[in-house]
């Protein structure tokens, strides 16, 4: 049973990177990272892929293997995905795409809580089959769990029909492209008819009998409503709280370290706003505000299009930690400010190169 983000970690999926440098960029990827990409159009045909240097891929594989080693040393049972030798091509409506490796972002696409393993509807199309690389191993390891698959139709029926009718030319219709901070002011009955339904697992954090769900778009609001109904049927005693503190994943902005303590950064919102948005039952919790190093330095990838993209995973990565228990916390070794803060607040940070 899994009830929170900070209890003693017993089992963990550690991803496996593959030796393939090309990464596809479709309109859903551009929508997910539109702030970082800094592009004018989701449909720019000159901006469709990027390349990763082979040395970075090799280092990433080495770091993942080391992560497995460290977890095992701390008594954690590690599950690894199948080796992904080359990209797997799949058809998506009127186009082809290829599946990326399940490198390290398993908690982006699978939400575990109590005896549930939920495959969420993801916001980036080329990730919808990623779980195939490890899910058979997870099911063998935990045969008594309930498995719920929300990925069968990653977008609503309405938008499948639109795709077929217009051959993908008005796919923008189902996506919320407005400023995420104004999301809750735009929620009305039309949302259910005009927007697609998705939410990544990393939009949610679990804290015993509560789940906090970050909502950064109308699409994610529909995903939140879907999950709220699901838990009402399966676990009515669990309360799902909504928050509006980031454009997508909450684990780069707010994460619980133990009962009564959050780790947060202010890269999206001022600390007062984070406190204001917290559900009432958590407003009296202590918040450790990390001085995110990426506020004062820029990290770029050099893309095939020669357009600069701020590294999408840089913002908030200092607090994107993994708790082994209520004391020991795995964290990036160059997150110096956050490491110091955790030590001062009585935690034991375990620096990891990644």
C-alpha cells in the first residue's frame, strides 16, 4: 500500500535510457513546454525534432545505473524497464510518431496510491505507450493491485472526431493555450464540450488521506474531475484538493517531505501565493523555500532547428527529490542551496549525480 510521498520506500522503478539521439517534437510537446521553447506556433513545421549528444546519453545511462545501485544499498527493490534498443514507431490518427524510452520519468505517467496503479492520460502523445516497457514487470511484482488504464483514448472522443474530419489541421481546438494562472477564472460548462481531457501523474502528490492536484490548464481541470469521480467510487474517504501553482507538474514546485513539512520553490509563484493556494488543512504546514539555482542561470539545448530552448527540466529540478523515508532524501548533487537547507532543517540529503 502506498499512502504518501515520504514513507519508507520499498520498491521503485528506475528508468532505462536508450542509445538514440533523435527526439520528436509534435504539437503536444510544444504545448507542454511552450514557455521554455519560446516559439510562436505549435505547428511550426521547421521545429519537429532535436538531437541529444551521445556523450550525454552515455552519462545518463551511467547515472541511472548508479541510482539503481544506491537504492539497492538502502534496501529498495528496484524494477528496470526493458532495454529499448531503437525507437518504436506507432500510428496516431493521420501521422506516425515514435515512442521515447522510459528513462527516468515514470512518476510522470503512472500514479500509485493505496492499492491502485493508475496509468494517466498524458499530455505528450509520444509518451502514451512508454509504460509498455515496464508494466508487465510491475504487474508480476504486485499481482494483487488494481490496475486502471486511462490511456486508451489519450484525448476525448470529440477531438478524435475532429482529427479525422480535419486531418489534424485544427487540433489546437482541444488544447488550452491561455495563461495557466488564469485557469480557474475560465472554468465553465463549455469546458466539458470544447477541451480534451488529460492529466499527468506528476500533477499530483499524495499525503495520507489526501491528494493535492495541480491544475495548470482547462485540460488538466478535466483530468482532475475525472480522477475525483474515480476516487469517489473507489475510496470515498480520500479527498482530492485542487491547486493552481504551476503550468503543469507539481513536483518541481511543491513536494511534502514528511507530515507538517513541504519543500517548495518560488520559480512560478511568490511564496505568499503558494501559501494562499494551499488547501486549508495544509496551510499551517512549514514550507522550506529552496533558492532554486536556475533562477539566476540559463541552461540551453542546441536544437536541430538552431533555436534555443531553455532546458525544460531545469526549472524546479532542485526540489524534484526522491524520499527514501521521512529523513533520507535523494537529491541532485549540484543543488547546493537546497542540500544546505535540508540539512539545516534536520533532514539527511543524499547527493546524486544526475
